[in-house]
C-alpha cells in the first residue's frame, strides 16, 4: 500500500517501523565499533567475558531476526539482554552501562508489541 502524506499511519505500521529503525541503528553502531576498534582477542577473555560476548552476539542476532520473525527476534533480544545483565553482575558486581545500551530491550519490546498487534489482526 503506497503511503502519501494524507493517509493515516496505523499504530501497527508505526511500531514496526520504529522497531526496525532502532535495530538498524544499533547494527550500524555495532559495525562501526567493530571496524573502528577491531575484534578483540577472544583468547584473553575470562569465562564471564566469554558469556557476556556470547549474549551480546545473541542480542545482535535478534536485531536481524526481528525484521522477519518478530517474536523470535524479541525473544533473542530480551533473553540475551537479561542473560547479559546477569553475567555482567555476576562477574563485576556492577551493571553500569551506557544509556544507549538500553535501546536493545527497547527494540525487543517493540518487536514483541508488533507481534502482539499482528496476531490480533
């Protein structure tokens, strides 16, 4: 359906668009950091850092999966985020992180909300 400035945009499409924009922005940011900093040497990681890295990869994969399978993407993002927070707290005793990092659960919640709205249609 072509959109013009005069058509109403439903909440359904607005939620999906915002979830995709946030996930795309986060993916671009992750790629920029990897290109700028390079990949770390995994052999020097402790067990806790390995778990955190795996959870970060799962969250990032959820950003991609959410474009096609909203529920699966939301589960990967939100589950990975909770496991990441738990592993960070277990290793360092601190959950201090950038407010930008909170965009991960935000995008996961939006993908989940879109899935709920799509089910009702």
